[in-house]
């Protein structure tokens, strides 16, 4: 194991193990926009996300926001329930009688006035160039209190609602882990999440600017997923040590260099 990588992992584990954790650590998130989709059903929001966007609106809604749908853009369709009032024990109640569809357009298919969350600047975050080398786009999205970013395997995108480097490192670690094991499990697999957050905290300590500020959040995040597999944060970290090392090696370039050297040696034989 690369000595620098090992020292960093060991340092993080020691801080977790000794309980030397800041008591108050909060996510630094941009103000949450009042998006129309925030009032949609779970199904419609799912449709929106699998269509590759975190913000979709109707034609007139985009006009009201000072943006316009680009010529030739294709709509995606969400479900709209139809209601009918009926008598129920003397009271008038609304019941769903069916569903229709409504055309909405992704923010990526519009142009015009910038939206609040699009003012997010990502240029100062270390290792952005690694995502570019892997042909992974990094873009700003609206966030909420449940997530500050995510990595989309299908779209090859890292989407961020915050400038916090630890959030970017977490999603970059997911992308690197995908390279290590070939394909990530769908959803938030506990061990995959532990790998991503442990690697992110190590990167904060190695190349970041404010490692201690994220230590408490990293611990609680790992603790949450460790509990899902009925173990402690420290044991969960030890369980994924090998994959975490490989993830860090790839992100820092060592893994790719080793692969190139191995190819050169093989070719020379």
C-alpha cells in the first residue's frame, strides 16, 4: 500500500476510534430553490431524475422563470391525476379517477436567465480535472436536505448542490469505485457508501483545504450505514480498507500509473 494513502487512512480511523470528533458540523448548502418539482409525486420525480435532470418544468413555467425551451427539444412526460368529487357518508370527497400526462422540459433543454442554483462555481474544488479525464461531467443542481450531490452511472455525471469539496470527493470516489469493481450496486449500498465517505475524508486530509470541518459529518455518515449492517463505524471502515485503498490510488493517479507499468512489462516479455 502506498505509504501516504495508508497513513491517511490510518489517521482517519484513529480519529474515528478515539472519538475526537467535532460536535457541531453542518453541511454548507446553497439555498434550496422553490422548484415546481418539489411538489410532484415520488413517481414523477423519479421520471425526472431518470431523464437526466433535477429540474423540469412546463413550457409556461420556464417562461415565467425567464427561460425558454430550445428549438427541437423533446419533452418528458409526468403523470397528472384526474379527480372527481363523490359523496361519502354525506361528505364531498375527491377521488382519483385516472391519470393523464403533462409535457415538461429539462432545464438542460432551456436557455435564458440563470437560475439561482446555476450560480454555483466549482472551479476551486481540487481534483475536478480527474472527473474530466474520466469523461464525467460535473454540474450544479438544486439540492435539498436529503442530498447535496450524487453520481449518475448511466449519465456519467457528478451533480453537486454545494461547493463543499468533501461532497465532490464522495461522488468522485463512487466513480473510482465503479472502475475498481466494474459496476456499482444500485441504490445506496452500505459498504459502497462507507468506501465513498472514507475515501472522501482521506482526500480532504490529503489534498483538501478543510479536513477537520468534515470529520464529524463523515463519522455520522459512516455510522449510519455501518448500523445497517449491524457493525461499528471502525469495523465497517476496516472491512472496506482494500477497496478504499484502490479507490484512492486511482483518484491520485497511482493506480493508472501502475497499470501502465504492468502493460509495459508485459509487452517487454
